């Protein structure tokens, strides 16, 4: 290649302004440089089967679920945030909270929209709070963490509904109380493992308290769900 | 003593300290500064080691000298609101403790806020109070009807909205009205002390903290207990507000003083009793 010739004759290329024919200067710009290689990949994702695309997102969501179940600090998790998981969990939780003691003349439990509003507005307010206190985490990363850490409470809701099928006496209440308390503690612990790092040490408690309140309210909604009889 | 008018005269250190205080407290005159300085020294000895207290004081003085006034950022930027969250955990703790232990001489704003009002405390105290009222109202109803066969427990979510509206409007509109009224009186009578709106809203927010344990105690279904706790909480919260606003109105016409102080207490009482009545009445359906 002309490049090696040029290297062996220093400064010789300065007088040589003509381009030798074996360097391809026309055709597509697909020389092995970084950005165009990625552009090729992006074009090719249009051609991949839909199942591949869906599975990729599902795998990302599933990986984050595992991270919530075994919380340890992971910078990669915070970098690749997504809001599919929180949406899925919020819809599941809201659906499970339906079909409660909904007497026709007295609405007892939370409506679907109320659960949505509490979860999303609550997350947004907590995120704003942590950013106002000077946190280094970004807006959507924080929403992502808070949404994913609802997973233990959603699981607890499913368990509570199963327990309520068996009966609704004091024993079932004690079991439900234990399950909800454990999952509330788990949620708070998992989310503070991710969120508290982004704050200076003298404000950690100020950021953790709203998270505690948020999961407490959701846990309360889960615990006080009573089925229609 | 060196005259304060001559800028070229060398000032003694204490007087320089007074001048710095005067520079920071743009709205107070020097009579007040003598009250502030020993109060701060007392507070420094009482609450934290002097070194910890001097550092924010020294850096405050430095930034004030270097940049003049606090730099004004337009209110539509994020940084404008970040100013009101410039607190640390121990600040919030001290302010909460100060709001439940009123002391006749101590002024909450001067002792605790020290020109750094925050929105964190008021907002989260109000939110916690809203949820505490809703949850304990539900629990109280449940306990009252425990054992009755016809009662089916229903969590009543519309109470959350009622409680939220009442508490947040108390925490925002009453300070607004009070601030406006004090501003109007300030034009008529040269007061020694004037508070900014944020400081008034901050005091009101922190004064609601005593109601959180009160509301939790209301779960127990004893009427006498509920009325006792209301009286105690009202007394504590009212005294915090009273000792805070007394310096602002004491030089006014006696009728105005009575009007302001009584309206502060009456509105506080209305909030407390209103919450109790609405959330905790026996539902016999």
C-alpha cells in the first residue's frame, strides 16, 4: 500500500500530491472506521426478526429484575436505564389491586388510575427531590431504579391474593403482614443501594426518607387490599 | 469608639463582626444585631462545637463579601429552587427538634433558619402528615368496628385527597396571607424585624411536625386521648409560631397584635380539629 511507502520515506509524501490508484476513494464509505461500522449494525437491526428485537429488550428487563433481587452496586445497570420494567410492574400491580371490595355504591380500593398516579408521580417527586439536593444521578436513571424496585411489592401482592383465596381471617392477615413487611424492607434496601451512592454523605438520610415513605404507602395499599365476597 | 461613617478608619474586630452582621441582615438595624450575636454564640455553644458553627458562618461572610448579595437566578431555572434545598441531615434534625420544643426567648427563624430557609422540611412534613392522617384514619375506623360482623374494611382513598388539599393549602396560603399582612403593616410602622415569605412558609411547615405523632396516637379509639393530644400539640405548635412572630408585631397597635396572634392560633386549631372530625368520625354504614 502506498501508506507503507510513505512511512519509509519521511517527508517524501509532501511533494507527492497525486493519489495512487489502489486507494479506493469512491464507492461506499465503508472503510473500517468505528462509526460507520455501528451504522451498519443499526441498519441491520431493521432486518432482524421481530422476535430478536423483543427478546433483546426482554433480556435487558430480566437482567435488571435479577439485579433488584440481588442488589449490589453496579454502574452498568444505572447506565442502561429503561422504563419498560417499571411500566410492566406498575400495570401488573394496578391490575392486581383491582377486583377488590368494590361495592357498587362505595368505592373502596384504589382505582387503576390512582395506582398509576401514585407510582409515577411519587417517583417523579422523589427524583426531583434527590436532584434538588444535589444528586449526581440523572432523571431517568432514578425513575428506572425506583420503578424496578417495586418488583418485591408486586410479588408480595401476588402472594397476598393467593393467600386471600385461602381465607381472610387473622392468620391470613398475619401471613400477609409478614410478607408485605419483608418485601417493603427489600424494596427500600434495594433502591437505596443504588440511589444513596449518588448523594454526599451528609444528605443521604434526606434522600432515603422519601423513598421509605413511597414504598410504605405502596405497601399499605397492598396490605389493605380486601377481596370482594 | 471608631465612627462607622469613616471608611478609612481602622475598625476593631468586634465592630467589624457587627458590621458583617449588619451587612448580611439587610433589613434589620443595629439594635437587633446585638440580640442576634449573643444568641448565635449561645446557640453555637448549645448545639454543636464552635468550630462546626464557625465554618458556615465564615464561608457565608466570605461569599457575601465577595459576591455582594446572593446572586439572583431567574425563577424558571432549576438552580433557583436548588437554593431552597441547601440543607444537611443535621440541619433538618435540629429544625424539627426546635419546632417541638418552643422556648420563650428563642425565635425559630433566628435560631434555626439563619437566613437559610429550606423547602425540603415543609414539603416532606406535609406529605408525611397527609399519609399519616389517611392511614391512621383508616386504622381507627377499622379498630372501632372490629368484631362487628357486618363491617367490611375498605380503605378510603378519597380521604387522601381531602387531607392533602387541607394541609397543603394551610401550609401555603396562610403564610402567604401572613406575609402580605406583615408587609402592609411594615409600610405603616417601622418594624425591627421582617421575614421573607420563604422563612414564614418554612416555620409553618416545621410547626406541623408535632401533628405527625399526634395523628398516630389518634389510632387508639379513646376520645379523651384524642382531645388531650390535640390540646398538647396545639399548645406546642402555637407557641412556636407565637414566639416566632412576636418580634415582628410587638411594636404594632395592640389591636393588630391581638388580631394576628389570635388568627395564627385559631387557624392552627381549625386545622387540627377539622382533621380530627373529618377523618375520624364513626362510620356507621
